[in-house]
C-alpha cells in the first residue's frame, strides 16, 4: 500500500512503475484527491498471466470498506496479452484506490507494470478569440 497524491502522480513523468504481487494476495494503490474534475488514467500489463483489477472510491480513510463505492467492478484482465488502459473522472474529493488482485492464483506470483497520469480539465476562457 503506497498512498499517492495527485502531485506525486504528475511527477511520475513517462516512467513505468512495477508492483510484485505474490500468489493469493493483492496490492492496492490509493490516490488521495482533493480537487474535482480531474481525470485519473492508468495503463498496465502483467507478467506472467492475467491479473484482476478494480477501482473503488472512499470518502475518507475512516470510511468503512463496506461503504466504499465500486467504480469499476473486479474484472480479470488478460493484461499479459494486451495493455489495459482506463480512466475515472473525479467527481468527489476522497481516496480513489486501484486494486490489483492475484488472490485467484494459488502458486504464481505476478509482476504488474503500470503508469498513472492525472489530467486537469482544460477550461476555455475565450482569450484566443479575436
């Protein structure tokens, strides 16, 4: 578990990060967001074999897990065959958690290579209009 802020993700640059997920376990990447309207996007692949992935939203660290909102339900991804891309729009401040789940695998540990990005909305102010 490594909580990230929007600023830390913006400083990622183009580099990929790596998670090592043992068999029968999962890893989470909580992202603390304070401003609305941002878009959090991700790209990931796994090696060897597939990994399950989900995104949940938590209002605060004190919010019980059973009250978290599932934004993307847990789905098994063939991320060893193709790169998985996705994004969520930040509608509320809080903690957006990416979950990489390997609990279905009894013997095989996985490596997940991922890249995160955060985009602020472009607000058109009309300043380039003649």
